C-alpha cells in the first residue's frame, strides 16, 4: 500500500468525531480547523499541498497546493505523525451537525468524487485533487460549479455529510434524481448531469430551484439531508433585521405567523 494503513472509530450521533489510531511512524492528514484532540507522542506539522508525495519536486508540491486552492480550500493541510514507540490516537470533529462517512478507496477502484467542502481527513498518501466538470450545464447549474474534489489512492478517507446520510447503490442504467446541494459524493463510474425541472408552475412556485441532479449508475452515491448552504440560509433568515425585528414582524401577517409557529411574545 502507498497510503498508511490506519484504524479508526467514529463516535457520536448528531455531532460526530472520528478517532484514528496510528501505529509508530503512521500519519494522517486533515483539513485545517478539524482537529479535536490527540495523545502525547504525536507530532503536528503543517504541509504544503495534500502530502500524498506523488511528486516530491518543488513544482509538484506547488501544483498540488494549487489544486486545493481551486476547490476553495487552504493551500496547507495538517499532518499528524506518530513518533512514539506505542500506538497513539488523534481525533477530528465534524464542522456542523451530520455524519462522518468512512471511505475505503480500495473498495471503489482507488477514486471517489465528492463536493468541495466534504473532505475531513485521510491516511497520509491519499491524494486530494480536483475533478473538472466536462459538461457546461453541470458546471453552471450543478450547485458545485465546474470543480469537485477527488480522493485517490489505496487508503482510508473521511468525508462529512450534513444531517442524515443516505447511501444508494445504483445498478447499471438506474437513475436517481437529487437536489444539487444534497450530493455528498459518488464513485467514479457514476454519470452526473443536470436536468431542468420543467413546467411554469414548478419553475416559478415550486421553491426547489430550476435544476436537479441526475445520477446514473452503476456505482455508489452518498446523499445528505442538510447541506450546509441550506442550514446557513435558514440561520441568515432568522437574524433580526433593523430595530431588532425579524422579517414580517410588525405586520398582521407577521404576527399571525408568530402565533402559528409558537413564537408568542405577548
């Protein structure tokens, strides 16, 4: 194996964290800000790029870091190396409520494609790169733009999904239609495209956007019930407006809405 072989255990329900056990000289790489805790004997080091060591030249490292910049991530990642003679543990936490998904790349042909902010951590040696969309419609309206992340190698990787997780195994030719923001990731043989919802009433009054994603098998697809963009939108909508009042307050309809949803301030 090129990637380090790590052991792990996932704890929690709504706010999960993954505990990774490292043998002597084993290492794991993680996104900045995901660290939770670690035992004595581990060395933390900031690295340029993803640390996969596929190209150890200066230009190779710059290209690796540049790929991460295109996906909206930091140029740097953090590596945790066990320098001790005994096994040591390090833990990484979810960024918001949801599930941590363990991905064994050897079970998926050495490649897994995921949304840009899904990656949490991986065994050192796993390459974190970019996957360009080959279709204009998918890039413009897919919710993830022209670029998604791809995880390559033969080790363990961990991605995060918001809310409740659904895992679907699609047979050859089987199609699953999904909200564009609800996709966590899929295996390399799944065909991903964008389809127009259609219909004037659906488009204007449906409230679900103009497009949804179509995922065609064969392959495995992971779907999340609570995309971060949807969570952030609900939070922003509840922020008090001018004068400390929320949207709709002070009007007859606003007051009626408060009574109906239990927001009674009388």
